[in-house]
C-alpha cells in the first residue's frame, strides 16, 4: 500500500483522451528523432555534417513553444520545408519530414496536445499568446 500511495502523490491531473492518444502517437512517430523524453537529439543546436539541424527538444528547453499552433501543425503535417515555404522562407533545408500521409489532422492535434501537456504553465501561457498573435497576423493576410 505504501508504495502504491507514494506513486500517486504528485501525479499530474488525469490527462485528456487526446493527450493520452498523443503520447502513444508521439512514441511511435516522433520519439526516434525528438527523443523518448522529448529531450531532442544530442547537439541539436549544431548543424550535422550534411548541413541540417538535428531534431530539437519538444520540452521546455527547445523552441517548439516559441511557435504558434498553426505553424506547429503545418510543420508536422507538411514537413519543415513546405511549412516554411508557405511563410516565404525558401532557403532553409529542414530534416523534419511531413506526416500528412501517416497521421490525420486529429492525430496531429493529439500529438501536439501531448507535447504541450509536458510544458510548465508559464511556457504554455507564452505559447498561447504566440498562437493568438499568429492567428491575428494570418487573419490580416
Ligand atoms: C526523421 C526524424 C524526425 C521525426 C521522426 C520527427 N521529426 Fe520533427 N523535426 C526533425 C528535425 C531534424 C527538426 C529540425 C529541423 C527543422 O527545424 O526544420 C524537426 C523539427 C520539428 C518541429 C519544429 C520545432 C521548432 O522548434 O522549430 C516540430 C513542431 C516537429 N519537428 C514536430 C514533430 C512531430 C510532432 C513528430 C512526430 C509526429 C516529429 N516531429 C517527428 C526531425 C524529425
């Protein structure tokens, strides 16, 4: 009993279904590059010999949370190069493949919900602000 009680202490509140599904999808499709604990590839800030950046962490130490929801969704669905090209950035070679042929839109949203669920509250709030700014900027297009 003592062990069971100890395991319950400090557990985060129950995750939503989407977050639970997202965790499984993350392990299947993302962990191989971004790390099982979302820690990213070693030396992710330095380009590889092939000139590409390794996969960054998706936890609070990376820069996933610097981006709004729309960019994160496009990055996952279309891959890095196409997502950036849609923003007019055409000179960046990205090692991030597109998952649009593997994952449905809902599944992509679940994976991103899982990633966000691991962020500390302050980072989540920041990213929500970025998302609102992103939505405003896109509405003005
Ligand atoms: C084959 C390796 C690989 C796999 C598998 C992979 N990624 Fe990536 N990902 C990368 C690389 C490399 C980058 C960095 C290059 C770049 O920014 O374009 C990246 C960047 C990203 C970014 C942009 C992060 C930022 O801060 O700019 C997002 C979002 C992302 N990946 C999401 C995912 C999700 C979600 C999955 C699983 C569905 C996934 N990735 C699976 C290699 C991978």
